[in-house]
C-alpha cells in the first residue's frame, strides 16, 4: 500500500462560533488555521439540537438558517484559501440521552429536513432521513454519559475522536465497532478551540468535489488516518 497516494487532508469533525456554543473560533479563524496546516478540505459539523436553539431564544427556523449561514460563510472564506468545505451535522435528539450523531453527505435542504426530527429519536431520524447518499455515525460513543448503540440504525462509528479535552476512549470505540460486520469508521479532531485544530486527518487519494463524492469514499473506506507522523488504516 502506497501511503503517499493519500495526499489530501480532510477534517471530518469541526465546530465554529456562533452556531456551536462551545466553539471558540469564527469561520475566518477556522479557515486560517486549517490553511496553515495544509488541509485541503473541512466538513463543518456544528452542533444541531433543540437545546442550543432554545438557549439562543430563537425559533427553530431562525436557528436553522443561522446554521446554514455559518456553512456558507466558511465556504466563502475557504474558497479564498483553496480549501473545500462540505456541510455536515452533529445532531442530538431531545429527551432521549446525551448521544450525538455525525451526519455526512447533506445539503442545505437536508439540514432543514433534519430539524423535523429533533424531538424524536435517532431511530426515527435514521428511518426517515437515511438515503443512498448520506451516512450517519455515532459520535464518540464511549465518551462519558454516552450510550453505545448497536448498528441497527447507524452506518458506523466515530472511533477516533481526538478532542484533547475529553476522553473518548478511541481504543475501546475501535474494538466495539469491529464487532459489527460492515460498520464504517470515521475520525476527526472535534475542533473547538485555538491550538487544537488538525489533531487527526482523514487522507484521501482524490479531493472530493461534492458531499456525494465524499460519502462514496467513506463507504469504500478508501482512506487513511494521519495522527501526527503515524498512519492508521481503517
């Protein structure tokens, strides 16, 4: 296997302010920091849940449009720097548990549709939202207060969540995911704060030109992770 073929660096888990309350970087700062690290693409996976909407004192429709605006703004900033941006979500459902789910292969209309499921369960979401393009992973399934879910209503797991402020037990997550035949694996920095960008890169042979091209690569698992100078094969 020639690892040098996997030359395009993607961030799969990234947050920005003001959409994600816990984020400390604007989209301009996100773009600049990832440009400095030589990244080629970023999936913006801001938090998407009813409680954040309520904390803002906004209606759901306004929250959703603000969510989309942050994506558009990051895309505009990154285009100036030669970085591609893909729309994603880190979605959480009300009145169930603390679990969060990473969603890839979505567009702006999908985000609006996803808002209809926020008061339901992840099972409801998967049944109604899942299509031939998108992929739905459980984020950091072994972080404190999370409930690891079986594969019934998932495409896979975020086994390498490298947020340095949380113990997401990546070794246990990888072992758990391996027991499910066909489970897809993902990894990301879970970037929130300055200095914690680019903790792990997903590296591909080609730079995806669209969200669909990205999920096609994820389905084939045709990528490697770069963690510092180390390479991890999914």
